[in-house]
């Protein structure tokens, strides 16, 4: 992406706002959703990065044991994630 500096700047700004700034979803929820997406594509680098951020932002470690431990609204996203 470094060859497309304008796109890279927009991408990094968007990522910063989605994963770091105030918003309607708590930060741990955002990182858990990112973990779900990265797991769907089997990207261990992103999974590990978001697991660290999930825990740093106050995420409940038990959620990392599987979907049966997360709130229903996050479980519901799993079906959409499959699509």
C-alpha cells in the first residue's frame, strides 16, 4: 500500500478511528469482531494482534475460548461473518 500513499493515509486513518476512538461499540467488542474476521480468513498475525488489543482494552479473556462465551449479539455476527 505504500505505493499508493493517498489510499494508505485514508486506510490508516479509518483503521485508527474504528479501533481506537470513541464510538457506539466498546473497544473490546470492536477487537473481538476483528478477531472473528481474521479467524475466518485464517490470518494468525491479525488474530494475535487483535487478541492483544482485546485484552489491553479490557476484553474478557473467557471470550477467547469460543463463541459460546460471548454475548448473543456477537454470536449473531458469526453468521454474517460466514457470508
